[in-house]
C-alpha cells in the first residue's frame, strides 16, 4: 500500500518547469554521476528501494492530484503554477504509471568517479517535464551509495592490515571487523534501513536490526545478514556504583557463560578493569570459557588507549606470535573500539598497532554516526544533469560548462562541467569509460534498463548485490 504522495516529493520550483521548458520540448534525458569526492570510486546501491517504494505501478492517482493541488496552490500563493492537467494526463493515458525509462549500473558495482551511474528519460513526449521532476527523489540514492562506499573502503583498509599482520587462516574474521552502531544516530528509520543494509554489502556485523528487515523486504534477502552478540551498556555496568563494579563483572560472566560477550569497561577506570578485574580476578574464568570476552573501552584517545590496553592484556593473558611476527591474544579475549571511529581513524589505529607488533585480528570496530550519518551528497559529489533533449523533433546535445573563479582570481573551467549527449558505460581491460551511446559497438552497455513505464524490468537480490560488491 502506497504511503506517500509522489506528487509532493519534489522541490517546489520543479512544479513550474512544465511551463519553463522551451516550447516544443519533447524529451529530457538526464544522467547521474559521482563527480569525485572523498573516494575515487563509488558503490552503487539503493535504487531498487526507491523504485519499489515510490515509482512502480500506479504511482499517480486522482486523490494524489487533488491533495497536491490544494497544497501547492498554498505553497506558491496562487493558482496556475501547479498544473493538475499534466498529472491527470498520466492517469488518463498511462493508468497512473510513470512514462519514464531508467537505466543503471548493477547494484553493488563499484565504479570510478566521473562515470555515468544512471540515466532517466521520458517515454511520452507530453511528459518531458517528468524526467527532472523525479530528480529530487531519485537523487537520494546518493545516501545508500555513499554508505556502501564507506564500508567498502573500510574493508579495503582492514584487508590490507590483515594481509600484513594476520595469518591467512584467520582472514574469515574480516566479515565481522566493522560493526554498525549507527541506528540511534541517523535521521530516520528509512535511513537506518538504507544505510544499514548498504553496510551489509561489505560486513556482517550490525546492531541495526532493521537493516536486515529492509534487505529482506526490498531485496529478497535469503537470510539475515546483520549479526550481533550479547553486549552490555553503561546502564548495566554502573548499576551498583564503582564499589559494585566487580559484582557486575561477575554477574555478566554468569549471565552468558559461553559464546561471545562484549562488555563496555570504562565506566570508572578501563585500565584498572583490564588489569585487575578481567586480567586478574576473572582471568581464569575467561580463559576457561567456551567463548570470547570482548573488552570495550569507550573514552579517551583511541590510539593511546588501545596501545595501553593491549599491553596490559598481553601481560595478563599472554600471547602467541603468528607466522608474520605479530602478537595474538588467546582466542578467549579480544577488544572492540567503538568510540571515535571513522575511515581516517581506523587507518591510524591499525597503523599504530602494527608498529607495536599487534596483529589486526585482536581488534574489531564499531562505527555509528561516521558510518550512517556523517556523510552527505558532497561526500562523493553526486549530481544529476540533463545531457540530451529533443525539441520539435530535433535532437539537442545539452551540456553545462561553466567558467568559475578560483581562489587566486583566475577564470578556470569548473569541475561541474557536465557530460553531453546520450551516454553509455563500457568496461574493458583499461577499466570503465563513459562514451556516447552509439560508440564502442563491440562493448556492451554496463547500464541496464531497471524501470520502464511503471514496471521494474530488472530486480536484484541482496545476495547477488553482495557478490557484486
């Protein structure tokens, strides 16, 4: 059942475009790209959700038109800007189905920046205005794509340090190194689903339960991909005060005598907790457990705190040295860092531990706001621009090519210069290239038609997207 009126999901100014496009306009063809940003490639993900939730089937009804007309007349303070006839045409001519065609790269594919990721065009000449009317909504694919990109790039970093410091037999642990702690920090449940499931393309650790629900609902996930463990929080660890901390530690070990258990340990003094409690009073119980205790510091400088904690744990629990010459704690004890974690700090942390002879397998990570919320459209500089049109039956190559002034007062060509014409994405031994639609006849178009005239033409499963990623 549709819960949103599509006619109210555009920027207000776009309702005037039916009259502002030059007379005789019959087609608007636009494309989406990442123009370059924090990372040199982008993982495309999330479009299928928007197609299923907002665009497929009868997307426009008379009730939608009535509601939109009433509201938009108030938005503009006058009648006539919102033209109900153009929406009623879609109802009468197309049964409320959107006469547009959308092509996109396969979801989960990592594509270098400045390459076409998606195109959209109207299939009915009377609906030329519809292409970019949908920009506001479809542009939001930037969010899951950016989160997927962040997780993808973190996995590259983790893989590099595992290759350098961890025996191959332990590399299966990479799937659980980065854990999603971000639900409470996002702006909406929708963001938790989109961003949380995007993270699951690269890792399996997640406390965002809704991410798995989302993947099942919109991507036919064949199983639950986000996995977690029992874990304490400060409300548990501080319940008996500082004097009762040892009793609480004892209780949590009894509550889960086997399996993985994560305990935040910085309520008062994390170094005392590690040295005198976990590594002292409870050392033998921890080593005798059929499972693993994961100690979580939650304050202080991450690098200095972790360096000190690992030295204390090595002193108390001992260690082995793997084939690459790095120290590894007994399998019953590990550390998770969930405070101050982002893409940059992860590299700093692993580099510092490597210099201290600490194998990367001793540490897992939790990432919250920096994963699901500390991103924006400019992280990867997403943009959707018109590159082709037809006016009075004539093809028109469209391009934005501004000159701008740099910080020294020099006129230069802007990075916002857009692509021109109908586009095709090809891939050969040299990599991806965006070319004119009719070029490179020997190379197939990576872009696939995913939506046409109200119907989803290509659907991806979550498993296939993970394989692609």
